[in-house]
């Protein structure tokens, strides 16, 4: 199972993003600055945006899901309960997991942005997909929720998970790191040898590497383990 971006390019005036990439099974982190093209690549990988050139070639992928930064884009239910049902998941289980039991009969748009994001991600992560694309999944979440969502992503199972984010604090364990540099998507490689090549790595990771304590991965537990080495 893999998703190939075969010499794709998308241009908007003087701005462009291009990629020659193969996403295999595992968790992939695509990092890039704001405006670098992460959301554009998410649309392309999800089959929702045509490229100006090149091809998107899914192999062995029979189910896919994309989550965008703003959860409002995905709403179809008139209540929190109905929103869960629209995803084909158990409302009782999902609502309980995000502690929204008292708000289950309210309109989803009455929730705060953070609550709505929690609900949206809980619905998505309750199911399995061959290809799961998460565009800025940590936006609007506090640190505790970022850690919880990261743990869920890390344990989500088989398939291809692509996280596109400029997050600089809390991550799940990932298998591969990618970076958009000067409009081009680059594969930096797998863990942990890729970390010294990660230009946009959080300062804590850069400081650990400078101290000769390269983390085995980028989740909070991995960083804590590296920092505690003597």
C-alpha cells in the first residue's frame, strides 16, 4: 500500500509547491512554514485538487479520509449527537471520550473551537482508513488535548497517516519526517537519523541534538528520555 506523488506541481502566480514522493505505510509528518503549501498538498493527496502537472497514484488504498484545520468545514449534523452519527461512529462512546456529555443535544457550532476540534478528531480516529490525512490536527487544542490526540494517532494501527503541521511543541511518534523547503517537498528519512536534517525542528529537539542526545523519536516521552540521559 502506498501513495505516490509523481512529479506533481501546483502553481498560483509566483507561488508554487512541487513533490516527487512515495508515502508508505506508517505515520508521516510533513512540516513547513505557514503558506508553504501543506494544505494544498493535503487537498492533492485526498484527490480534491487537480495538479498543474504530474500524477497522484494510490496503490492498494480503498478508503481515505482528510481532516482540515477548521472543523466547521466538516459539519453535517444539527446536534453533537447527530454529528457523531453522521460519521458512522457510536455517539455515546465518542461524546464520552471528549467529555461533552452535557452538550450532546446542542448544535455543534455552539461548542468552542477547541471542543469542536476534539469532537471532530474523535469521530475520525474512531475509524480505520487506508489513508488518513490530517491537516493541522493540533490547532485549537491545549497541551493536554494535543498529548491525548498524539497518543491516539500513535496507536491508530496500520495504514498511511500523513500529518501536515507547523506544530512546535507536541507530536505523536512518527516513522518518517518530510519538510517543504523553497516550494519543494523533501523526504528527510526515518527515525532517528533524520532529526539532525530537520530544519524546522522545535528548539528542544535542536538543543538535545546539540548536546549529543538525539531522541529516538519526537513524542514527549522520547524527548524526556533523551533529556534524562547522562
